[in-house]
């Protein structure tokens, strides 16, 4: 082993894969694969759906770490996936943390992708990718929420890199695409009224399914005077929100998610 190899910092690697199948009127486990620091736990539920809690046992991410999550929902399944806690992305001395999530939803199935917030610390560097493939009649609810530091702890992200890429397809046809990039002077970028208006918490919520139009008025009602908005086109509804801090963001996110889950609450691991 060379001197360079002995000094190279250890990096976190993880792959978690979950496949669900229908059985006896309920969503059941067909495949579970875990490798490295990626873990998936399946708490008991009192309904026909499956709840999956994904865990990064490394305790956070930093430059050079890599995590991959794959969720496959078979026909007529309902899977809700969330995270055990907020994902913390720490200062990167070198490299960029990379997180990729791939979700496939069969006909008549639904996946709710509801991770808790990603917290970016000062000089964090992270790229994230979400790819969703929907069959005809499938539903998808997705959320990504980000905090630029923890305001209550007096923390702020003054510099760093954050890239987020979404690609949603139905029957192979692209129905939603977006790319977000914060790079360099984070406060300067965030001060722009068209960006964050100096707020440090933001979220995007996306629903794809036949109830998009029916949900729109109800979502706008619970948004009230929150800084954000909701729009709908065909079978897609998207909500964008900004808030002064994480607590304020959660107070509005939770009722929005509940509307889009037909009144069901957020996963139990969420705590306000």
C-alpha cells in the first residue's frame, strides 16, 4: 500500500433496492437488497400499503460519497418510502457527494417518495438525481426539501455546490424534467426574488396521476398565504415552496402532503 493510499479518506458507499409485489390484497416484499451504508427497514403497517424507511448508516454525506436507491412497485402495489432522519451533507474537502434514486411504478400501483429534508452545511458539495418510470395508470408523489444550513443553530451555507436533476417518464415519454443548480455564492444566489428571496428552506412536491386536477384547489386552499404556489397540467400537479426556516417549511409541507395522500398523514418517522 502506498503512502497516498494510506492517507486517502474513507468514503461511504451504499446501494439499497426494494421490489414490492401484490399478494392477498396487500403490498408484500418481493426483493430486498442492501449493500454498504444503505439500509432499508419495513415497519409494520395497519393498511394494505408498504412503508419503507431508508437509512444511510454513515451518518451523513461528504465529498466522494455515493448512495443509490432503487424502488420497484409491482401492479396494484402502494409503497411509501421515506428516510429515518434528515440527510446531512457536510463540508467537502474534495469531491462531490452523489445520490441517485430510481423508481418504477407498474400499472395500478402508487409510490409516495417522501424523504425528510436534506440539510446542506457550509461548503457542502452534492449532486442528486431522481428518475421515475411510470406505466399507464400508475401514480407517483414525490418530494424533495432542502435547508441551506440550520437557522436555529446559527448555521448558514455561504458557499458550496448543490445540483438536483429530475426526470419523470410515463410509458417511456418524458412528462417532467427539471434541473436545479446552486454553485458558489449561495447567499448571493438565494437573495434574488425569483430564486429564494433570502429564505433558506425550499421544497418541490410533484404528483403524477389521474387526481391531479381534483387536488389542485384543495392544495391551493391549504397553501393559504405561504410563499409558493401550485399548478396543474393534464395529469401532473407541482407545488413549489420557500420558507424562512425548516420549521416553517414543515408546517406547510405536512398539510400539502396530506391532501395529496387523500388525507393520510406523513410517515410516522417524521416529527414536527
